[in-house]
C-alpha cells in the first residue's frame, strides 16, 4: 500500500500564493510521481501540480492549506514542499 500523508501548511510569504509562488509550487510538485492535492478545506482539494488550480485558491499570507500526498515518493514530496513554503518560495519576504 502506498504511503498517505495529510498535513496543514500555512502560507507565510508576504505576497501569498501569487503567480510566481504558484508556479514554483506546481513545478516542485511536478517532480514527484505521487498524487499531491491541496486546498483551503480538507474535502475540497485541487491538483497541486496545476498552476491555475493553485491560483484559484487565492491563498494570501496566513492562509492554512491542507495537503494530501499519496504515492511511493509522498514523504520526499512532502518534505520538499514544506521546505519551499518555509523558505517563503525563495522570495525576499
């Protein structure tokens, strides 16, 4: 059975999940074969590999997003995405 990870991560960068941050998150998610979904509510998740889906979340600074990782590389994907968010998408603030 493939691993499943459910986590809540808070967007902490000043500009929130704007276009560049969404593109960075989608490309990071795209490196992994596992399914990665995210959303504002645990029962309404979108594909984290889709920039448009991420943009539609309109996640501003302080927004908590629910993430669901499922698949063989779920643990690595979770660590990578958590690190990306903690590093504020490599933005200055």
